[in-house]
């Protein structure tokens, strides 16, 4: 969204923003069949139908049932079916078996959404306390997260189909004739920097509290790593050289037979990649995508560089407007960077690909999870995961900011994840 939900809230247009976000989610599934929306392609992914229902369950459970007098749940069994991980809410259907839910149908789930949307319109029509408005806002940002997950999960599902169906119009995308953007470096001096969110605009709880962090001199690459550079890494035996890899990474790569980024396949000597627009040629000038933390770390070591810390990344992004190739561009694939006015200008920091950092996902100093079930949203996952920054070509426009912290386990590759190099100054 181009306007912040908090701005809409201040102007009294939160109901309009609610309908906009909800309609955007429905639009993503407009061309999916019931079968497309039901199948679960792996345990990490969820069916599109489940995403539609779970985001609806959030509003029903945390807002309508406790706040709207006389509200009747659409179907009491849905609380069990579509709870994700909120232990305090109650038992739930096992995550690995979400694809077994042939019922309710996609039509039923859409009716469920309409039922909840009508009730939310009545709730939003009244005077609401700040904590209720905060929950509405959280629910909308939560739904935007699931819009991205829906896209990543559909891509994984369609990649399993030998027909390689396209989610979006499959016409080939133009490839830049100017060649890849050159790699330059921007230097940053030592600093004591404020890190994390503060102020009235929305942020997830894990983005704060704002605190001071020591930054040592460092350099950040002007752009993300490109497919052409990754091809050179592959040609030089990057996937066959154990000294480049962390021990756990080498074990995972060897066990799973990694030889290229996820969704890449070679046909007649040409590398192709499965995208939301179907199978497409790998664009050497575009940012590499669908690589794990382990792969990103190995590539950085091959380049005799390193990944940035999340503090360095946020310090570099501070003051930048989050503009870039997001989902609302309709491209749904990383776009070749355009060189800035100065060679060292940092470009493509937002959008295109989530950028792995070397920072584990942990609590900031002074962090405390919110009370109640909503407190389970982020804090309980601060273990065994690494932080990514910046958003991707599947992220809703206006959803991210410089302080936004995404996080995944180091072996995950189905997200739109890439990397940007850093080095000590």
C-alpha cells in the first residue's frame, strides 16, 4: 500500500484500508482452481485456501468474538482448522497436514471471508479504543505478510508440476541490453547508531525497542549479487568446495544435492528458472534469488567478503524511502539493478530480493513480548533463525521499512531471498 495504514487510521479511513488489503488477497487467488488452492507442496508451505482462511480467522478470533456484540462465528470448527501457532487460543490442525483439508471448499472459504468482512465493517463503523485499533492494524499487516507467503507457496507448488504452470501471464520478460550493473562499494565510518523502530507509525514488536548500537567502519556493496556472478561461483566449483561452507551448510547441501539456486534447472546447456510467470531463462543481470543463508555465506567467502550484519544494513538504509520492485509492480521477479548517479550509490536495497544478514534473529535489548496470545506473534521464534532485510518482488508495496526484520532458518530457499556483500573497511 502506498499510504501507511497508520495514516489511514488517523484520517478515519481504516475501514477502507481494511477492504483494500482484503480484496488484494482475494485478487491473488482469482485464477486458482479449488485444487490449486488445496494442495500443500511441502511442510513449510501452506495451501492458498488456508492462507485465505487463516488471515480471516485472525480478525474473527482477536477482534470480532471479543469486541462485536452478538457476533456469531461462521463455523466454530474453523478455529481448530485455521489457527496457526497460537497455543493460548487452543488446539489446532497439524501444520504438515493442512493440504488434507479438501473441505471446506474454496467457495466456502470465500464465503467465510465475506461473513467476517461484513462483521468487521460494523465493528469499524463505531468508536474504538486504541488497543482495538492497534489489533486491526496488526491484522492487516499480518495479512500482507500472508499475501507474500501465498505467492511463495504457490510458486513452490507449481514448480512441482512437470507442466510448469504460470501463476501470472507467462510472456518472457525483457532482459536489459546494457549488461549487468557494475559492483562498487560505499564506505561507512564508525558510529554509535540508533537501531530499531520508534514513533507512532506501525512496526512489529520485534523491531523495537530502539537502542544504541556500536558500528565499526565497514563497506557495503552498491547492489545485490547477480545471477551472472552466481554462475561464476558455480563454474568455479562453489557447490563442490567444502572449505567455503559452514559445517552444517555443507552437510545440508551435500545431503540435498544442491548444485544451483532453488528452482534453477539446465536444459540443452541453458539455465532456466521457475518463476511465477512460468519457466524463464536466468537473467545474468538480475539479482540471484532463492538461495539459503548457507549458500549466501559460502558465496561471500568465495568472494573473500562477508554478509552484512543487520545493524550495518539498517544503518545504510536509514533515511531511505522504501521504493523498489515490489509485488504491486506486477513483475513478480527480481529486476536488474540500475546504476546510481555515483558508482558507489546503494541501489535495490528495497524490493527484488530479501537480503540475508549474518545476524541471528534475537531480541533487542529491552524487548518484551505483548501480553496474551498476540504476544506469540514474533518473540517465540527468536531461536535458530537468521535475519533478512529489505523486502522482495513478492512483498506488498508499502509493507516494509528500514527497521523491518524478516527471519528464516538458514537452510530455507523457497522465499525470494538473495544477498548483498559487505566487508570491513
